C-alpha cells in the first residue's frame, strides 16, 4: 500500500472517529428529554384533570421546548440558519437579558456586572437572552467562579465581555468555534454537543455583530459586539 493509500486510510479513520463521537453525543443529549416525554405520556394515562393541568402539561411543555432548542442548535451548527430568530430588530436592554440568562445557568451564584448597566442593543426578538445564555453557560461549565461581565458601549456598538478563569489550552481555544469540537477540558468538565459557541457566534452575526475569544493571562474572555440602537 502506497503513501497515498496510507493518507486516505488516516483521513477515513479521522472522519469515522468524528462521526461516531457526534452520534454518541447527539444520542446522549437527545435521549434525556425524549425519555422524559415518554414517561410523561405514560403518566397522563392515569392522571386526573388537576394533575394534567398543574404538573404534567407544564412538564411536557418544558421538555418539548428543550428538545426543540437542542434540534435548533444542531441545525444552526450545521449551517441551517432559517431557524435563527426572525422579526424586525428592536432595541433591547442588556441588563434584563443578562439577568434572564444568568437565572437559567447561574445556579444561584452571584454574577459580577460592571460598566454601563443601562446599555441597549439592536437585535432580533429573543436573540439576546439566548446569546448571553450560551456564553454564560460556557463560562460556568468550563471556567472557575466568579464569572464577570463588563458592558462597554461606544458610538454605534455595545461590547459585552464575559470573563472567567479557565484551564482550556491555546490549541483548544483556536478550535472553540468549530461545530462539534470539544477539547479535553470540555469533555471532562460537562456533557454537551460542542455547538454552544458556534451557535452564539451565528446569533451575534445574525444581528450584525461579532463574537470572539481571547486569553488574558489565566482568564478566557468572550467578547461580543452588537449594534447600538
């Protein structure tokens, strides 16, 4: 077997490894809400009307929403941008969106916010809380507390920087926006698709903004810039 055959074999093995990893991760992440929905469907058969209204129906809605979001994230990571938020861009205050996002991922911890807390950005409806949730979730999962946020408005643009100490390597940092890539630190820290940052960048760019990562000593900084109103 020649050198070209050896190279082809290596490439095929690499593609197969990525494929198997992706199927494993996707299957694991989707199984939880699907199993929950199956259990809720079984419980509905013997439930009273009061139980349906107060417990089961809200639980079905939560798990269906989670499943829908997981699928939307996969589609965005794969380049299907039609599932991104639609509607006319509007002015939205940064601080309430931060509060809403942190309520979802912060686990009761305090979020340190500095800068202009009254700043607003021009974004599609429902885009900002999701974008901030993805960035804060990434900082919580793969960084060390505390998570710090700084809001820096300037003419025509508002920058939001999210900072947390992290052991992520420079090599992994360079590949952080590659869909389905998960570095060693990410794999050992928490489950996931490896699509959070790619989806966050897609959301930022959909609103006419940018998203980047950089190292500042031991701190990883996610900086998103969005148009001002």
